[in-house]
C-alpha cells in the first residue's frame, strides 16, 4: 500500500507544483526499482514468505487479487512512468 500511495501521489505533487515532493516521491520509487532490479525483479521478501507456505500462486506473498498480483509491476510501473511524464511535462510548461 505504501508504494501504491507514493505512485499515486507523484502526479498530485506535480499538479500542485510541489517539485521537492515530486522529486522525493520519484526517488523513493526509484530506490524500490533498484532493489527489484538487483533481485531479478522479484521482491526480496518473497523468499522469506516462501519459507512459511507451499503456495506459489502469484499472490501468495502479497495481499492483492490474483489478477492484480500477476501484473502488479506492469500496472504500477506504467502508472509511475505516466506520473513522472506528467510531472516533467508540467515542469517544462512552467518555463
């Protein structure tokens, strides 16, 4: 939920022209992207959750419906990129 809130707050910060907040939120998501990239785009906590169950469905380690858990990186990655693009366009329009 934390990262969903951060991703959704990025275009809001851009809309409100709060550029420091926009950059902070974008940086937080980028840190998560780096962590995922270093772990072959798999959450490092998945291995911890796997110790406690034999279930290996796409949502065994995350409280999301199966269809959303299966495509969460694509869905939220797209929302993140759109939010950043919106912020960049809005910032450039101010100049």
